[in-house]
């Protein structure tokens, strides 16, 4: 009972920190204070995108990754990608169920296009940064835990989390960003009119069938061209992605690593400076979300069913799928039997949505308030999810 209580306190700490900083951002955005208004949030968001977030990814990854550790953790990028793909699928299911629940006698009430992208994004992208970065070292300090020596546990655990955070950032700015961009800009299909549906065909059935085949092919081609035009290929090389690539080069090439990484490195001041700047990423992102929350409370188009759907997808179905995938990977000898490594893989399926989603909606200029509402509810309930699931994961891997 005491261990469960201690794990609950440990798991609740990062959630409480985020909620407190969100409250500060909310206060700063009030009309009477106006320190974090619409323009201020936009400027701060650009600083997060171009400076803070790349510095955080680069400093964490370069400090922990080596060639040997990368070979041992080869399945982790695959596992992170699976969390995004399965989450996207669950997000589509949430949209379909929400659409069915709100069908009127005249026409279906679809969620607005930017909300469809937001729902899929919240189900797909998990917080693989500050949440595991706080939970894993705290669990390692637990005496008599399943992960062995606390010092080695923390050393390897931070390395696992750093690679997880880097891969999550790459997938967010390549996969999720473009997915949300396509869904946000996707045109709404119109229903055929009664007049057109009552027209009598003036050609034979065979000719009509051939024309339908050609028409369907033309529609597919036009749709592919339309989607390719909406995909922003520049985000594949977003600042965070470039920072992750540079960090991998620094961490994997031994001479460069000795030159920059470590307390006795000649150019160690570079690493220290980047780390110092990167430490501001998470607080800045959280303040922006708190500021956007004020707008969301005043006018938000997010329905309760959509919020419940995101909660069920992220905190029930996604962790269950993670248990099946990690257990299957172990059975097929794709991963080692190391409990800590399996624990981090499982934890990637149980975290709340990524804070970067607030940055993405801010860049789009649409869905900021709804995103803040979803993040508020998901992080409010994360204290329960990040207690129940890690407790089960520790028992599962042990």
C-alpha cells in the first residue's frame, strides 16, 4: 500500500507541475493582466519552435546516445512510430463515433475540419519528453525496485527517454504536423442535390460504367495531388528535426563527442549553453497552453463526446495495444528481456498528449482554444493514468 502511494505521488508530480504552470499562463492572459495576450503567445510560440524545442532535443540526445546504445535500442524508434500510427487510427474511430452520435434528421453534424485534425493529433502524439523524463528517474530511485541498481537505472533510463523524446519530436513535426495540416485544410464534401439525383441517364449502362471508372480514377488522382499540395515538406526538416540529426552526429562520432560532451570536454561550454536554453522549452509551451485555455473557456467548439473519446483512446485502448506489441516483440526476440527497457517502451503508450500540439495549433492559427481544453482534461486525469499503468507495467516486466 505504501509503495502504491509513493508511486502515485511520484507519478502525480509532473502532472501537478504542468497544471500549476498552466494556471500561471492562464492568469497572465487575463484581460486585466495582459502579459500573455494573443500577439505575445504568437511570438513566444515562434521562439519555442525555432529555439527552445531544438535546444531541448539536441542537448538531451547528444548527451546520452552512443553507437552501442543506439544498436541496443533499435526497436524504440519503431515502437514510437507504432504509438503514432495506432493513435491516429483510434483518433479516426473517435471522429466516426462522434459523427454517428450527433446525426440529425437533416444532415450529419461533423466536427469542424480543424477539430478533426486536432482529435487525431491528440490521439496520435504522446508526451514523450518531460513526463518520462521525470517518471523514469523517480522510479529508478525506488529502493527494492525491479530495475536494479539506482545509479545504472537512472543512467540507462535517461538514455532511453532521450532517444524516445527525440524520435517523438521527429514524428510530431513530420507525421502529425502534416496529418493535422491535411485534415485542417481538407474540403467538406457536399451532398448531391435532389435535382441531380433525379436526372435520367442519357447514355448506355456500359458507357456509364466506363465513365464512372474513369471518373473515380480522376477523383483519386486529383485527391492525391491535393494532399501532396497540402503536405508541408519543409517541416520534415523542422528545427527540432535538424537538431536531432546534429545531436546524433555529435553523439555517435567519438572524436566530436569527446570535443563537446562531458565535463572535461574542450568545447563543453557549447553543450552547457544549449542545455540551458533547452530548459526553457517545457515551461514556455505550458504557459502558451495556459494562455490559450482562457480563450477556450470563453468559446470552445470542442464537444464533450470528443474529449471523452480522446481520453478513452489515450488512457485505455492505446496502453492495452502497447502491452500486446511489447509482449509480442519480446516473444519474437525483437527486444531484450531488460525490465527497464521494456518499461520505457510500455510507458510510451500511456502518456498524455504532447505539449507540442499547442505549438502546432498556434502555428495554424486555428484550434488553439480547443487544444487547450483537451490538454487540460487529459493532464488533469493523467495523475490517475500515470499511476495505474506504470504500476501494472512494473509488475508486468518484473
